[in-house]
C-alpha cells in the first residue's frame, strides 16, 4: 500500500501497468474509492502507467477536518504526479473527480496533456442542496442517504444487481466527515471561467440514466473547451465505469490512442 503525505492529508495511491508507459491518472466520484476503475482498467492497454488514488476523506486516505476545496483536492493529485515525476498525464475524472481534473488542468497545465470529463460538470447543484446533504450525513452517517444516492447513480435495472449492492457498501463505509467535506467542496465550486480557458484535448462522457449529473450538464461543460467532444453511453447512470465498463473503456481507449498517437499504446 502506497501512502503519500500531502498538505494536510495522507493520500492512498497505487500504480499499475508499465511505469514507463503513457501515464493515465484516474479520479473517482463522491462516496467511492479507487476500486471503481478496476473493470475499466482491465480493458485498457497493458503498457499504460495507470495511477489511481483515494481523495482525502475517502477509501484508505486520511480524513482531515473540513473544509475541503476542489483546488485542495487537485493539489493532492498534483502531489502524487510530482512524487512520481510525471508530466503530461491523461487525466480521467468522474463526478467530483472531473472537477478535480478541471482544477488540475487549470492550475498545473504542465501535468495534464488531455482530460476526460465523465459524468461531471463545472458546477454541480446548488449550495442549499449540498448543505441539506451535509446536515443529513453529519447527523446520521452516509447510510441515511445511501438509497437515494444509488437511485441517482444507477439505471433502475442495475439497482437490483449484486454490483450495485457492493457499491452501496463502498458508499456507506465512507467516513461522514470525509463525505461531508467533499460535499462542501463541490457546493462552493464554480469552475466555468477557468475551464473555458483550457487549451487541451477534452472528451466528455455522460450516461443516459444519470440523475446526479445529467448528460446535458456534462455536454455543456465539455463544450466550454474549444475542440472538445462529447459522447453519451446509453442505459448507464452516474458510474458507467461500473455499469457499462466495456463501453466506457472503449471511449477511453480510442481517446488515449488519438491523444498519445506518438506512443505505442
């Protein structure tokens, strides 16, 4: 297990594949850990340098006191890349992970050569909505909101699957302080202005059944960047890496091949 001390947190990270290959960093959603990428990564070329991490307050990372900010979370990601002496990674971010990616690309353009914005936005929800969720979680734990969250994550048919149950367990094991801290970071974040200034290849991915970040919202954020492209995965919700890993991996692989065409992947 790899742990890196960043500014105020101990961040759990791991690297798979070929350390000399094209670096690809993955950042996952609120209430999940780095395991959500397992099926997608198994379908990608084996000679990539795959880097994953648990954001602060999640998974095996430490849970420092709130407040958190998106820039702080992206600084944790930057610290891992700096630790590995990585430049020009392809960054794949899902939900809050996509917000982390937007922040990282804006603040540390030397680290990001291309960006995948999956099921995310430059601004997600409103302050009151997030405050209501924070209050519920701090009072009664993540268990109190778990069923409602899963209904926003997955299509109705997938909710009945064993994988959805496993994701519910992952969600409810998230420390309430860490979950609330990341909710607070999303609540006050509006990355519209900085994302619109990005100058790099961007792929947007949405899910037709995503109630957490509807495809129209993902498409609008993707369109902020000139030359970007957007694709919707049919019959998938907020976590297509879990619900539709083959389709999600296909889009990622095609984008990686295009962006990194000078390397063998």
